[in-house]
C-alpha cells in the first residue's frame, strides 16, 4: 500500500479521490459531500492499493476517522470501509470551463476517470456528484 496525499469519500459505495495543492479545499469539499450523504474514507492521506485491476482507497491508520474542518480543528467523523475509486477530482484554478469526457489518469498502474474542478468560490459538491454520475466508473464493489 502506498500513502497518497489526498482526501477520499464514498458516495453510494463509489469512491471519490480528491486531489489538489495544500489549501485548495480538499477537506472542505469532503465536508460538503458528507453533508450531502457521503461517507469519509480518509482526509489528507489515504492508502491506495491495486487489487484485480481496481484502485482501492483505505483510511490511513494515523488519521482514520478524522477530518480537518478549517477554523474548528480536526474533528472525528464516522469512517467508511475501503472503497474502489470510481472518480478522481482534481481541484485546480486552471480547470477547463467545459469538458466532453473525463480524462484518464494513472494511479498505481490503474487508470481511473478524472475531472478537474475550479475550487472557488466554494467547494463544488453538486458538481462532484454530477461528475461521478456522468463520468465515474460503475460500482460498488467490496474490497477489504
């Protein structure tokens, strides 16, 4: 397993891996998605494992069940089971305005669909759910 600086939530059993530079809003986006029904897998560090051609995210033991909420601190949250990554979200100021298809990115030798989102003015939780519905891999699977 490889530690990966990213945040991960599960939406309907499908993993969404959130990447971006420090301060880009990864944890804030995860919090907004949790408010909409997602389950935390890991914040600011998840373990990635390749199993049978699938990319699986697990919480890091040092931060399992913890989410940084800016201005409030590091708070406990329920944590979900390991989850297959169905979509990678890249928080980037230079995200394209329109896309016709998700990009294909390689993480640990596994190609997953990726969508870049502009993180301002607020975390785009609804956009993540729409991107997962339209561009994400089908799921869920049980990968413990």
